[in-house]
């Protein structure tokens, strides 16, 4: 067991959308925002770990947390050198909280997975007009050094919209990058959605492979989560990773130490299974594994 260098913390489970590819509805409990008190007690518990990267997101819309700016600031007070990443669905009006948070966020994803109608189709009840309003307002915002990327979840129905999003959103609004994520299945009881035609796969490979994220060569023994990652839900439940958010928790960080949780029998069994490349039930349907052959087909290494 190595020290933790990657954390994924859900500071709210409130959301204003019901995206078709997101399993939020199936895994969240009562709606809540993490209090600053609880967030700080969590940071206290991990402060001696060499955290290099943190994702403040999860099964909710981070910017619906009324004090998300203070959450980000607090994180940076504890880990000034860590890269802070968040994601947003852009379906709201930009507030001073949003603008202040940019001072602390190093990398922000704008989640946009389609153009006009298809955007609205996969992210109900979003409105394309709301997105454009957000982006137009964002033009005037001081980015304070924050890198902004469009994070596009690809499925067989939105492949043709990558180009217009690249031209009319990424380039037109001077965003820094387009990241393509092949849609994963975060519900362990289901298989990854596929349904791509050969033509679509060739098109993705020939035009977009450099922007597709993920690893084509991946096996359980390569999984970093049990060894050095930490996933915490808004209630403080510690999960193994962001790939199996339906799993039962391994402990609660507000009532136990990180060490106690990571040394727990259940946690060690999952970790050992990955290490030996002999996955336990927790990992058998992991999307990283399911995705690898497809990413290889798309020309990734
Ligand atoms: C779970 S969301 C939370 C943040 C925010 N609510 C949002 O949508 O940006 C974090 C990121 O995961 C992406 N995502 C959601 N479901 C996914 C899936 N099944 N496969 C791959 N990425 C997914 C979202 O598009 C978003 O960029
Ligand atoms: S992907 Fe983000 S915006 Fe969509 S339902 Fe999930 S948490 Fe909400
Ligand atoms: S499900 Fe298992 S193998 Fe997949 S990311 Fe999680 S811990 Fe790793």
C-alpha cells in the first residue's frame, strides 16, 4: 500500500440534469452539500499524503455547492502544489462563486457531448441556448490561469457532432482543449454501451485518436486506485474508485482514519485481486478493462 497521491472528492450530490449516460440516480443518497467543516476534517486526515492531483467532482454538479470557491481555496491551502481539477455542466448562470473558484482550479472540464439537438438529447433537461449563454458570459471572465477543456463523452449517436463542437465551441470560444471520453458504464451490473459502426470507428481513429483519453493496454494489475487513490462521496463514504460507484463503502472517512479503512479486510481483498490480476467481484465488469480493446481499435497505445 503506497501513500495516496490522487483523490476524487464529491463535495455535493445535487444536480440540475439527468444525463443519459450517468448513473447518479442509482447511487446517490439524500441530497446534500459537504460542509466546510467536514471537508476540512477530510483534508486533515489526508494532509500527510503526497497528493499530486485532485478531482472535485462526483455524482453531482460541483458548482451547485454554494461555497465551492471556499472548498477549492481550502484544498489549495492544504495542497498548494497539487493539480486541482473539476468539471461542470455549464447549465446555470455564472456567479461570483464560479469566478472566484477559478483562482484555485487548475483544470476545468466543460461537459459538452453533442451539438444543438444531440447535446440536449443526452443531457436532459439541458438547453443548448443556456449553454451558449454560459459560454458568451464566460468570454468576459478572467480565467486566472485555469485551463479549460471540453470533455465530450462519445457514444455511437454523437460521433458526427465532434467536429462542430470542435469548430464552433472549442475554437470559437478559445477553450484550451477537446478531450474525448468513450462513454463508460459505471453500473457494475451492465455492460459498456457500444453499437459503433465500422465506419464510425474508422472515422474516430483517423480524425480524433489524439484527443481520445484512456489506455489501450490496461489490465487489473495496472489499476492505481487501490494502491494510491482515494474516492470519497459527499457522505464521507470511501469507495475504491470512480468506476464502481454502486459498491458498498469500505468505511467512512468522517468516523475512521484513512489507514483503518485502507487496511480493512474488504479493501485489501479488492486491492490484492487487482495486484494479482485476479479481480474480485468488485472489479469484474470494470470499464477500464472493457474499454481497452476498443481504444486499441481506435489507435491508442
Ligand atoms: C459525473 S460528472 C460530474 C460533474 C458535472 N456534473 C458534469 O457533468 O460535468 C464528471 C464527468 O464525468 C463525465 N461522465 C458522466 N458519465 C460518464 C460516463 N458514463 N462515461 C464517461 N464519462 C462520464 C461527465 O460528462 C463529466 O465530464
Ligand atoms: S453527468 Fe454530471 S450533470 Fe449529468 S447527471 Fe451526472 S452529475 Fe449531473
Ligand atoms: S473497478 Fe476495480 S479495476 Fe476498475 S478502477 Fe475500480 S478498483 Fe480499479
